């Protein structure tokens, strides 16, 4: 399954287990396991390039086990099939987000106008505070 131009996942790397969903559901909730738990081993996956793997480990840090396994629980829908599609889609979104390289911030020098504006604003604010203070009355 192709995710990005350079990344394609082998379906065997994804483990899906069906579990009972929490919350309301009437009589059906105790009988049918509609929620899906997707497990994907980020650390040992041969499909992921090293840069994407490192970025994914940082981005999804709170969803990863100590063994480096990403866990996604899908309970949004009432059917197994919809939840399965949702979990796989969310995995793809995580990998796409990790595969895009963030732009580096360029440091720039503030313009003369912006410096002047900032200093004038500070002077005005200081003057307002001085006019409010008791020192003003002592000087007079």
C-alpha cells in the first residue's frame, strides 16, 4: 500500500485486533467487538526510511509503547469495517505527516521601522504608568 512517493507499507506489518468499544451501545455493546486496535512496529519496520522513522517517533510519542510500537484505537464508527478503515487511514496520516520535511526558520534582522515602533510603544507605556504613579505628585 503506497503512502507517499517513496514510502509504501507492506500490509503484513500492520496488526489489527478487534476489541469491545467502551461507552453506550445497549445490548449490542457486550456481544460485538466493533472497536479496532491497530499496532504498527515503527522501530523494526523495513518500509520506513530512517528520517521518517525518527520524525514519527517524535510526533507520535504519546501513542508509542516502550518497544516502539504505534497503537491506534479506532472507535468512531459502529462497524468493524469502518473502524478498520479509519485506523489504517489514521496510520497513513501519521506517516504522511512524518514524511513531510518541516521548513527551517530563517533568522532575520528586525527593520529600523519595527525597532522604532517598539521603542515608541515602550516610551508611551512608560509615560502612562508614570502619570498613574505617586512619584508624579511628589515631583510637583
